[in-house]
């Protein structure tokens, strides 16, 4: 079984439970050209120009063994190489980097559960689109969420 085959599309009825804001953004970025342009410009800073014809759309609920259950806003698989995940955010969340880490973990964990013979995992690249009413003034990286002290000062070099 291929990794991408393991991502089961949700029923059309399930989409009605989504936040209208997320539903609108999901509709806009479900267009593969828009999605490719967004990630090429913002995430890859035009060092990698994505070909929209190499994108495959996956609409998947992610689960992992810690009881975390969260719906991805949108998930695409690119050219059998990596997953791309935009997260649409209207409200400020000081632990947004931790949430993104959970999404990445869930995506990788799903790959392991799906194909235990897989030796290399596909990376999951996430991009948070904050469109709230005021400026984002919270943490932007996982590194910023971790308390710095003498006992972990050497680890900060690894985390950067």
C-alpha cells in the first residue's frame, strides 16, 4: 500500500462542521496553483518553485497514540517527496509552534503506522497563515516556547 493511499478522504457531509473561515480558505487553497504559489513564495522563498501538477490533495483527520485528535486545515502530497500543510489561524495561540509540532508528529506517525517497512519517511512542511485582527505578538518557533536555563543551554544550539 502506498502512503498516499492511506489518507482516506472525508465524506462531503463532514465538511459542514468546519469553521466557515477555514472552509473559505480551504476552498481557495484547494486550487493547486494557489497552493503551489503560496508555498513557493512564503515557505520556500522561491528557492523551490512547486509545480501544481505534482500536488495531490489529501483531506485527512490525524490521530496519534497520545489521544491528540485534530483536523488538518489542508494537506497536499508533492511529487512523492513530501507533505505540505498550511494551518489557517485567526486567533492568537502562544503555543502555535507546539501545535504545529503535533501536526508534524501525527503525519509522520501515520506514515509509520501505514507502512512499517518504510525506511525513510516523507517530511511534513507546515506553514501557519495568521489572519487575525491584530498583529501576532506570540511565539513563532518551538525554540521560543522552551524555557531557557543553565541545564539546557547547550541544547539551544541544536534546536536552532
